């Protein structure tokens, strides 16, 4: 399997997150995506998974397999995507039946991540790190060539991170592909790196042409939270009421403001 990405651009909520992203990835190769918060790492994985539509550019599989790319990948995102009321084993059985092309049994997958003892426990009873390991075990219950991993080491202790590295290494040795977005080193030998670090301004920063002083916007856009704060401060000082209107004086009580009879 081979993935070819050319001149990819992503726009979210009207903001251009990144553009001109290109790379190729072949069987046995890993790509580590890094960058500051908000640079578009998770968005890139969403584009590759088919959850988002690119602003520009193309994503294609460079082989003769007619199966859609979305049916040839696993995505482990920020959220673990587990049903809290179901047991760890039941969650993995559901994923295996949904995805098809079965791999390890749910029990075997849990044993591979050190959680066989928790197979019959509802996921709601598990710690954050244990839930993350159940989510990663989903990679093993169905055969998919491309693994998309978003901060895969989140909530994992040192031993679990070593287990994850072993699983990723084995997947690559079997001609699999990995694209992982991360802030922490993953330890994958020979991995390529893609850094998303273009400083594309946010609409709330007020730069020209992006929420700034341009003919399209007609002036800088203030942060809504600051507007509310200013309004509250003025209300406290008696300038305006919280609704934005001048305060209406209360009518005098009976006997107030009148002369004695």
C-alpha cells in the first residue's frame, strides 16, 4: 500500500489551518506529524480518514487495490470512542464485527496491551490510561494497513508506551503504514517527520484580511469574551445595565421623596 498526498490544504470554521502539505508513504514506513497546538495535526488525520473535506489538494492510494482508503485504515483519535456501559471485551467485539477482516480475538488483543484481567469490566470503571489501552487494542482486532494515531501516548504510563512502541514496530514490519500526530517522541526508528508550523493567523487575532482591518470585515473583531467583560464592568460602575441600556431609576417607595403632611 502507498499513500500519496499532494498540495493539501485545510480550512476549519472559515480559517485556513494549513496549506501546501505533500508527502508519500509506502508500506513499512511511519510519518510523525508535529507542530504547535492548533497547527492542524488532528485535522490532517481527519482529512486522511475521510472525516473532513480538503480545501485543496488530493489524497490517494498509489496501488491497484480498488477498496476505498477509508476502509483500509484505523483511527485512534483524542476521544477513545468506547461505550462506557460495555465491557472492554464487548467494545472490542463490536469493533471487530463492524470493521470486518478479523485479527486477534478481543481477549488476545487485551492481553497484548496488558489488560486481559479487565476484559469483563465495564469501561466506565477503568482509568484513563486503561481506556486508552482498550482503544489501542482495537487496532489488533481487525486488519487495516494504515494506522492513524492522534496523541497515542496520552495517559499511558512508561510500560504502556513501551508496549505501544512494540505494536507499532510489529505493524511496520508487516508492511503496514502509520501516521501519528504527537508532541512526545514515539521512538519509531527511521520514521519520517512532517512539521506543521506555518503561522497562519487566527480570525480572533485581528490581522489584516483575517478578522482585521480589511474592506471585507470593516474593522478589527474583538474577542467576544472581552466584550462581555467590558459590558459587565460598565454595568458595575453604573454606566449601563448588563443588557446595554442606561439603568432605569427605581420609583420612590411610599413616603420617600415627599414632604410631611
